C-alpha cells in the first residue's frame, strides 16, 4: 500500500507563487492556469486564497492573475478608492474594457504546459 503524498500549505503557496513570478510583463494568467502550471489542477480557488492573503509589500506580480473570463477578482483599493490591480495592469499596457481584459490578446501562453 502506497502512502499518499501530502503537502503543507506553505509548500502549496510556494508552488503557486513560483508560477506567478514567471508571468511576463504585459501578460495575464487565469487562476486555473496558474494552478495547473503549479501542479495543482482543479485548485484555482487555492490560487485565489493565496493571493488574497499575500502581504501588501510582496514583490510577486499578483496583479497579473485574473479570472478565466478576464475579470479582476481581487478588490484591493488604494487610498483614493481605486482598484490597485486594475491600475497595475493598465500601467503595463493591458487594455481593460468594461472591467475585463481580453484573454485572447493578453493571456500568457507558456508552451511548456
């Protein structure tokens, strides 16, 4: 009988953050895409949980992760009440129309996966 492989939540978070760190400037990835690339298929919600609980000063480009419909799911606001994720995406030249990113244009396509 083979023992089930177990991972600590810190290990899972590390795997997720390593993938997010690879998303190139000006590109986005969906929660599901990040989960799959981290070796955690069907765990898109875990990606969202990790991102929601990141420290504010983290250097990982968390803002490049959006939902599969191109919508911004995180609601971190600056002191002016503006969505920080939306501002950061716009700063990278990613067009947002009706609060959505065109996934056909801006999705990070990694041929390794």
